[in-house]
C-alpha cells in the first residue's frame, strides 16, 4: 500500500483531527500521545522532548503533559502579565492554557481553542483536576476564531499553525482578535532553504509538523502583510540529518537518500509580532 499523499486542505484537516483524536484517546486510557508511525514525526525525539521543566508542571495533571504534541514552550518565552487575556491556538490537552492561566492570575483569563472533541474533553478534565478556574476551552478552528475583535492580549500556539492548510487565514484571524498593542508569541516549526517535494507532499509528514512548515522568510512576510510589526523569528532547536532519519522513515521516505538534504533546514522557532496600537 502506497503512502497517502496530500490532496487539499479539507483532507489535511480531517487527517489531523483523526490523528489528534487518537492521541487524546490514548492519553485518556492511560497511555502516551506518541504512538504509531504517523505520530512519531511530531511526537518523537527531538521535536517534542524536554520542553517543560519539572517545576512548571509539578502541580498539573500528568495527562496534560502526556498530551502535549508541541515543538516548544511558548509560556516560557511569552511575557505574560497578571490580568491579561491569553488565547492558545490548537490547545490540545491544555498544558499551555493551564500554565498561562497561572501566569495571568485570577484577574486574567486563558482561552484554549481546539477542533478535536477528544482533546477538548481531555483538556476540560485536566482543568478540573488542576482546579484552575480562569480557563475556558472553546471548540472551533484556528482559521475561524470564535471570539470578537480586539478581545485578546496575547496569542500563543505550540506547533499548530504549521498544521493549517490556510495559514494566511490563521494569521488574519489572530490579528483580528488581538487588541491594539497585543502580542503574537508562538512556537512553530519553520524551514530554511529548499525542501524536497516528496516531503512537502506527504500527509504523514504534514501531521508530523514538518511538511506544512513555512519557510522563515515566508512567515515574516505573511505576518507583515497582515499588519503585524516588530516581527522576529528565534530558532530554539535546529534539526540535523540524524534527527530526521526516524520521522522520514516513519513516513515511508528513503531517509538515507533524503536526510542529508534536510540537514539544518528544519527548526523549532519562537515567532514574535505585535499588533500596532494605531492603524
């Protein structure tokens, strides 16, 4: 059986929803979110390993950490202040929402947005176990954020925007809901240089946080076109040929032939931008 290929945005969205639903069910039944070849590209070392220190997560439910499928720790890099309102795009099991809620305190609020019923159920259970009240999980798509204009102080996200087939729409929506002076502060996978077509076309690598990644120059350009200012991309982990072998092989790609060509071209990064105070 040949490996599935990317066809359109709807196909990608359904595959992502299915795979992340499976991950939530595994965690809810006592397992890890990282199982099976399709998940390894986003779950396997080095992309998602060692993102949170024990001090951060010591009083959060273990399921919140197990369900994390991110590529960074935006809550450690975003400057959150008491009283702010935070939105996590693609909140999954809720770990970054819960961490953000603690940072903004009782006078602030943290929203989590996710399209997967199983992840939302897991996130709400983690909220209950953590006993954190200033949290609300919303069902919806990051291309259509169900919140009003100018209502959010800080948008965070953890290896999710790269999963969208319509990143322009996501960035427009992020800009819309941010208040003037609001901050965009997300972790994501970005690329640097030309990437082989077979990688870009692989559904398994798309849901593995790799195929859908934007080139860093394109990311900067898209944010600027939307209207953001003070834009920066800070690499946090750069992946090399040896790192790539496992996720390439899991997607049915000849790692020996391709891995040297992806050396240093994929990285986790922290992307910052600000919505201008005046239009």
